[in-house]
C-alpha cells in the first residue's frame, strides 16, 4: 500500500481519508518513509517539519469523531524554502539566513493548512530563489529524480523533485520568470503560474520584483492543481497586487462551442530542441482529437521580443540593491548565482524605458490574441533538463546559453497571463518533456479544461522515476 500511496494524487488521498478508507497517519508516515529512502540521492528536502505526525493523529481523530474537515484534510504537503512557515526553518537557500525561523505562515501556506493540509517538509532552492539551477552553499545541489546527473531546474527544483520522486503529493512553489513551470517540466509534473496577483505573495522572499513574483502549486495531476488554486486564490489584505476577488472567472462565460487552441513551437522562442517541438505538435494533435478547434498560429511579436533580456532589464535595479544589503559583511557566504547578479552592469534609463515599452507591446499583442483563441499551446523550455553545471546547450549543432531555458516562460511573466505546464513527452535520454498552456488573464478555468483534456490522452501518464 505504501508504494501506491506515494504516487497517489492529493485529491485521491483526501477522498479516501474523508471516506475513512485511508488513515492520515498512514499517509504522512508513508511520505516520511519515502523521504528517508530516496532523498539521500535526490537532496530535495532541507528541513522536516516538527509535529507532522501529531498533526496526522489529530486529523485522524477528527475523521473518527465526524468533525468538519477541509478538502485537503490529512494530506501532506511541502513548501519551497523561500516561503515562510511558522515555527519551521525557512533559510532561503543561504548560509546568511541559517537558523531563521519565521513567526507566521505565508498566506499560501496558511490557506493550505486551513484546508486540512499537513506540512511535512521544506524543499531546496537556489540562493534567494534566483537561478535556473537548484544549488547553494547551505544545502547543496538537488538532483533530477529521472537522472541524478541532471538538474531539476530552478528555482523550485527541490519542490518539483520531491513531488516527482513521491516524497510529497502537493507543494507550494514560486515563479518569477520560470521557477515553477521550468522545474515542473524538467521533472514531469504539473505546475501553475496563475494570473499575476491571483495568489498573494505575502510571506515570500525576496519581495522584489513584486510585479513579477507569483506563488503557485506543484502537483502530479491537473485536478490537484485546480483544487489547490481554488484554495489559494483571492486577496489577503496585505499584498497590493492581489486585489481581484477569487470568484471572478473570465473563462466562465465561454459560449457553448469547442475550445479554440492556437499552437506554435519553432521560430518564436529562439532555438528549440526538435524533440520539444515534436512534443508540442503531438499535444496539438491530441487536443484536436479531444474536440478542440486547433490551429497553428503566427505571433510575430514573439520573434521580435527577447523576454529574458527584457525581464532582466526591468528587475535588475530593484533586485541587486536588496541582495547587496543582505549580503553586506557576508560576501564569503554568497554563492556564484548571486555573485553573477552583482557582476552585471546597471540598466541604463534608456534601456529600462525601452524594456517597459516592449512589455506593453507584449500585453497588447496577447490581449488581441485572446479575442480569437481561448488558449495558447507552446513549449515550456526550449530543451529538456540538462546536466548539472550550467554549461552551454547544443541544439542542431549550435551552442546556446543555458539561461535561454527561460525564453518561453519569461514572456508570460512579463504579460502576467496564467500559464501552466504538464508532461506530454520523453526525450531520447529518458527525461520528461512538458508543454505550456496559456490563457487570457483571469481565465484559469479555461486553461484547466485544456490541461485536463491533454492529461487524459497523455502518452506518458502514470510514469514515475525509478529510484
């Protein structure tokens, strides 16, 4: 039963717990055992949460006595180490914050707990949650469960690796340019970046650049992502970017007609590995077979826009002073990822204004696009997971920077559109390949509809890493 439990999704666990067919104690213990078994190889977990088993015992007693229970009652979850957890170490991937214990939960953590979730562990992140590789001086490097020689990505690589390896069914992560969606794609799970501001970022560090940070769930099924989103969305009275009522759903008014899906792969986000392009095309064909109106589209704005460069120019002048302040006097404890930020030249005011104008053109372009289509299907990352070390990536005989992994995700951080990823393919090296689904602002339910259809016909559904 333990083997079945570790790859059951959170919704299934919650249902069986509510029916008294599964014990919260059994569920939590199975995941703690799984952590002890495989985390020495993966290194996704940085802290076990004290009191998880006692919380499971209380959850089990509540079921026995018929007390009201929440939609995640008795279900374990994990949290990225850049997100505050009351009474549990939150060290932000840095020796500078070693031993730091917050007094309060981040809003997202509090909401999952209020739904009955049981925090079991914190997961690894790069220093200050700022790299496409999960490695730091405090807790070391996280490995991809599908191949330990490869990276799970960053900055939510610890969270995605934990879920992919069966150490957790549900997690809370964050995303500024790729940090949720990229690791999800690299490890073969489902990740969500909702419309910017839908989920309050209160309790996440760094707070800058706030206009780009998102908090979002990671899981192994679309229905888990949709459930977690329903619990996380809505203002908290503290995050000024989170002001839209949770009940507002721009996708709910869709006419009784087939979903209209535009798709694109090569020629828009820089170099794309042929296996990634083939996976996107296969997903488009699958959606056509699932009743959607599917059309290959041309978006010239994407050919003209370097999302990674624009993102960096817009946020660098906010981020670097914050990092310089917290690292002052601790320069010997700073890892190479943050050092690289310090070594980057300042953005000129002319470049900043030009980047803002480019961001506005992107938003306008997608406002027009979503007048015609319900969703966009495209790559998540231009290439599958790479080996550790941030070395150049070779595509069709040409070498490219590993930071181009953000080409297709940074665009939708700039626009603020909701975007999610799920696996739909496998590379010749046996690594997961994901696709990205994007919808109009505040139309998350439309995106979930498309994702659920893809999940049902996925050729890789039910695959798990052999650890």
